[in-house]
C-alpha cells in the first residue's frame, strides 16, 4: 500500500535526499514556499518518522531520510513513473488510432499544431505511420485536446 504524501512533503524529501545539509531558507527558495511552511512540513516529516535531524553545531542542522522516509519517497517515485507510463500509453494508443483513421480516409499529410510533449507523441506516431508532417496549417490540422487529439480540416 502506498502512503499518502503531499506534493510539498515529497519535494522536501527529494531535496533532503539530494543534500542533507540544505538549510530551510534554501528549501524555501528552491520550492517557492515560505520558510515557516518549510519548518512546519519538516516537523511533520520528523513526526511521521520519515526524516531525522541532527545538530552539527549551534546553528547548523543536518536532515537525513530514515529508512521509512526512503521507502515512502521511493513508493511515490514509482507511483509517479507508473502513472506517467499509463498516460503515455493512453496518448500513444489514441495517436495510433487517429493516424490509422486518417490513412484510411486517404489523408497523407498533416499539420501538427502545438509544441509540447503531448504533440510530440502525436508527431512521432504520425511519422511512424507514414504520414507526412506539413510545415503549413492547410488541409488536415491535428492538435492536442486535453487527454486526446482533435482533427480540424482547413480549406
């Protein structure tokens, strides 16, 4: 079972895993949250048993992930990877279906509107399917539409 962890908690665990000597002020800057919030989240992580704190000197602290903290961190990372692969697989399937449908309609060239990871999946799938990618938004225009793709025919 995966333990529920808030995004800021995960981000803090990630930063602490990378640098155990990081200060709360630096964490605040890196994560874009107030120092007071960083302090509150760290106390919460310590209470949960995910982080332990050691005093290096009067003003310097060291944060370390406990074995339980490392387990939670790893579970969250694995869950994110699984979710990302599922989203990729769904988009890839939709792009393959669309490319096949377009080819069956005799469309040989498409213009792909957009420049993000979702449209990159569509672009690569169209190329793989043998569709030519046009430089001009004429004829068949494809674009990302939420969690899928949309076709517009231009005259």
